[in-house]
């Protein structure tokens, strides 16, 4: 599969220590049991008062300096997770810890501190930049809002514009309509970097760009991360892009994490039937199919009334009765303790006919997947 990735790194990642998040005693970010249900207010289908289970018990850690990729079909809860991490919306349940400090709550980290340390970059669109702001104003805006003097904000804006490859002498006084999509997205990245955050949440940050521009922006993101020692959470529906940039990956389905592990493990030996279907679909290889082609047979169930037990069971070729009765826990399987999936067929003694015998050898599971 590696050879199928068309993007080439301009600046190979410097040899870095492999990140073993299980042994990382002080992850940069720790998320535990994050949950967000949206209450529907109106609608003509009698759904008022019903809840969309957008994010339902999501837990993960991000080690300092790593890139965690988050992948899954449209609507699986990726953006809601990002908005919860930024506290743009309040979680119903769950805990977010940044460098050992709780975010929010009575004695927790303030939102002001959180947003200095964590910044969000969205998909490029005209709406992401104020049409009446020059690029220097746009990038400096957040700094001035933080009380920094105008001249200093301008100096810093020029500095970060340069960092993202936009020569200030040419670009600082331009308006959004004078820039290409790739240049606008560089400005979005510069704006996020202006406050010197340590973690960038990149939500579909390259998804609207042409392939060649996408590769340039991805390489820029890698270069900036290495230069500034940043940590990334990189959210995308595009499997190839996630594989290219990530150290570890988190696969989401209908508000739940279904698989997580080192990126090469997950891509070469996926355990969860959903991950295997996603990878087999090669969703993003053909740009004309890239946007939202369904990678898995069958309709995506409604997040208002998701299936009982395993949420993937209505589309899973291996579904059995245990799958509707009990929700499978996210558990390590195979030969890498950092590689986990939530599937009864992988859990010894789960009652699924494909499950390995309790105490059985991991090698009895072909390719770490349900047989
Ligand atoms: N403010 C909202 N009110 C109601 N439902 C929402 C709201 N925001 C998101 N959702 C729903 O939550 C689910 C997850 O959405 P989202 O996090 O945007 O998914 P993704 O980013 O993976 O495409 C979807 O079903 C979406 O329609
Ligand atoms: S738990 Fe059952 S339905 Fe869910 S992915 Fe595994 S085999 Fe399929
Ligand atoms: Mg989204």
C-alpha cells in the first residue's frame, strides 16, 4: 500500500524516537470518556427532542511531538471531537487533560490558557478569512485581542507569514480574494501559529486543496512541526493523507473509536472490519471520488438511534448475536500492545465464533483480523 501514496515528502522527518504512548507517562493531551450528544430542536420528522450521539465515550492520548491522525467517514464525530478539545462546545461527559492539567472546571486550566496552547485550523474556505482584513491584520488579530501592541502584532504576523512560505513584502497587505486556495490555507496556518501554540488541531486542513497544492501544504506542516517541536492532531476523511503525516491513527465510526495504533500497523494489519473496509476502498485515490463516496456497503445508521452493541454490526459481514448484545471494548490484539480494536471477533472468549480461544496464540488470528 505504501507505494500507492502519491505524495512525496520534501523534508523527510528527522530520525525521531518511536512514540510508545502506552509507556508515555506524561502525554501532552489525554482525553477520557469524551461524550457529546446534540439535542435536536426542530425538524419535520418528529425528531425534536431526540439526541444525535455525535461523540460517545472517546478516549485517547497524544504524546508530545507526535502526530495523531483521526480518520473516519463524514459524520463520525471528528469535527465534534476537535471542537470539544478546543472547548468551542461543552462536553456532556469526559475529561481533557493538557500537560497533566484538567481543562475547564473549578480549578482547571482556563479557556484563555487552553487557546494559547491549542489552536484549530479548519478546511480552507473563503469564509475562514475576513474579506476586509489584509493578511497581516488577519494573522495579527488574535494577538491584538490578547492585548499585544499593534506594532508587535504586525512584527509577529510578518514572522509567521514568512514561516508558512508567504513573503511578507508580497503578501502582508493582500486581501483574501487576491490569494489562491493554497495561499489562503497557509494564512490559516500562520494565524494559528501566531500565538505560539504547542498543539495544532488540523481539521480537514488540506481537504479542499488540489493534489499538488495539498502535497506542498502537507510538507509545510511537517517542516513547521519539526522546526517548532509541535504536536498535531490531524483529522481527515482521506486515508492516504493520514497515513502520510501520522505517527499513530485513531479510526472513528458513529461517534466511537473502533481502532487505534501505530499508523503502519493499522494500515498493514487492520483488525476491525470497518478499518479493513475503509483501507480496501482506497477512498481517496481517485480525486473525483474523494469527497464523500461511501467506502463500506450499506447505509450509515442514524447517529440518533445507533445500533445496539457494536455500532458497525448493521454493515459488518462478521456480525453475530453477541455483536448486538454487547458493545465490544477497545482492546489490544495481535503482537503490538499499542494496537487496539473494538471487535468481538478479536477478543478471546467473547462468544464470537471467530474469536481466538482464551489464552490462544495471537498468530491464530490471520493478519490480526477476524478470520
Ligand atoms: N450542532 C449540531 N447539532 C446537531 N447535530 C450535530 C451538530 N454538530 C454535529 N452534529 C452531528 O453530529 C455528527 C458528527 O458530526 P461531525 O463531528 O461534524 O462529523 P465529521 O467531522 O466526522 O464529519 C453528525 O451526525 C452531525 O450531523
Ligand atoms: S463486533 Fe461484531 S459486528 Fe462489530 S465489527 Fe466485530 S464482528 Fe463486526
Ligand atoms: Mg468534519
